[in-house]
């Protein structure tokens, strides 16, 4: 590095482009120390004046007048303290996803652990509003849909009765803090289940609510609500149907129970992918484990073979679906 002192006593650098026809400051830039406080303020001031440009562009502009020793390091150090740049370039806080709760992964009967939510409203030809009550199994991701004419507690309890009559009684229900869900749980709290225990095995349904203003806690049913809305947009469009036609469409939408839970293979010799409907059809067999234990030792080979198929199906669910959940954690909620 060849330096010289000009007539004003300023130390300048004699650059290799000194034969070029250009301004003196560009041909003979002023040498500045990179660690000096005033140099740091000079760099930061130019950074603000030029609209928070990056280190490389700022270095090229400062080079037109100054040669800063260790310039790239000094510029990066100066602009690293800019609050505006930190705000716009900072990375979001990432939180490691916790493991799924025991109710999402344990062995259970279909719809034993259920999530519930409402979608809508939809309009029918009469001008009335109709809501869709979605029940989904927390383990096998099966879906059951019911139509409701209002969001009142009475209307939801009727939908719950229809669901229990067709899918069985759930042991635990997850939901948000909707007034119809809270009202139903409060109504059950006034029932004396000790009297029921004398004549039947009916137990109170355990209702578990999301924390207030924490809708993401219900991701396993909100995801299916989104899938249902996409289906209805494609099927209905802007059409207005009567109640019976809409009910038929809603029942057709339960075909999402045939969606694959595991990867589909192009090899025809591979096993078919698991779907929720496989477990719904087996509900009567898997719902009575005590009878299964008796049948396994005393009944015919046909019954034993049917039970073996059911056990193999649940073993596949454990190995192929639950075992792969960790691979899908970064891609959003799965079906």
C-alpha cells in the first residue's frame, strides 16, 4: 500500500487507477481507521441516508471518497446495530413441536376420542341458514357430518344424539369455547350419573375445551373443516339447494373418509394405503374386546381369521401412519 500526505496534511492512498481521468477523491481516497468511533458514526450515517442499504453497496459508495482499513468488517459491525434492519431481517422464533397428546396416538375405538366444530352457514332455497356440525375421530381421522338449523344448545344436542346413535358414544370430546359446546357440558353437569350407574354403564362424556383465543389447539379438526369447505365450494358454487338435496351433498362429502392416511404406492403388489373408512367398517368387532378374547379361543376359524385381519389392520396403522407422523411435522397438519 503506497500512501502520501497531501498539502492539507491528509493521508491518502495512491491507488492503481491513478492514471484514470476522474475526481481526486476517487483516485486518491482518504485513509481512515476502521475501529475509530467517528468512522463508525460516518458509516452508520451513510447507511441511514441511503435507505438502509447492505454492506456491499455501502462499501462501494464510501469507496468514492474514503479507503477504510478493514472496511468490510467495519461496515458490517456498524450496520449490525441498526434497529430497523434487525427488525426486518430477524428470523421468527421457532418452537419445537411437542409430541401429540396420548388421546391422539393411543389405541382406541373409532370416535372414542372426538373433536367437534361447526362450519358455515350455508343458505337453502327457503332463505334459512344451515350449519354443518363436524365430528372427527382424533385417532383415525374419520369424519361424521350433521346438519343443524341453528347454533343453539338444543340444536347441537340433537346433532350429538344423531351422532351417538350412528357412530357410538364418545368417551372424550374436544372443542373450542363456543357457547353451544359450553352450554351442553353445563347441561350434562346437572345430570346425576350415579343413578345411571345403578342401571346402566353410561358414563359422563369428558369435555375438554381449548384455551380461550387459542384456535390452533384444535388443528386436528380445523384442518378437516378446511377440506370440507373446499369440497363444498367445488360442488355447490353459487347454487341454492333445498334441505334434502343439501343433506345428500353433505353425506356425499363423508367420502373424505376414503382419503389415504399413508403413502400410495405405484406397485400393484404393495398393500393398499390405510384410510379412515377401513376402521369404521370394523367398529363392531373392535368395540368389544372382552368378546374378542372369548371368540379367539372358542369360535370358528372364520371368526378367528376376521379378528386377525382386524389386528393386522391396527398394526399397520401403528407402523405406517403413527410411525411417519414425525416426518410430516414441518409440513402442516395432516389429514
